[in-house]
């Protein structure tokens, strides 16, 4: 059994590939989880939108 603090090489490889794709993408990145959005930001310095933010933008809803 692995200790929780040991890095998972498969996950690191997946994260690296995801970040490479996001670095190249000229599109909106959407993720519903807070930790997912934080990981995307820390790995790529891109802000991932929550799905509700994307819907609000698409529907042009004023929330003020």
C-alpha cells in the first residue's frame, strides 16, 4: 500500500499532458470542482470556469 504522500507517476504524467493541451487550447476551460479549477490554474495559469459561469455568460444574465 502506498503512503498518501508518495507522488503517483501516472497522475503526474496525466496532469502534464492535460496542461500541455490546455496551454495550446484557445478555448474556455470548464471544470465543476474547486480543486480541479485550482489544479488547472496552478498548472497552466489559466482560469477554468464553473459550468454555471459559462451558462450565465452564454445567456448574458446580469447578476448585479
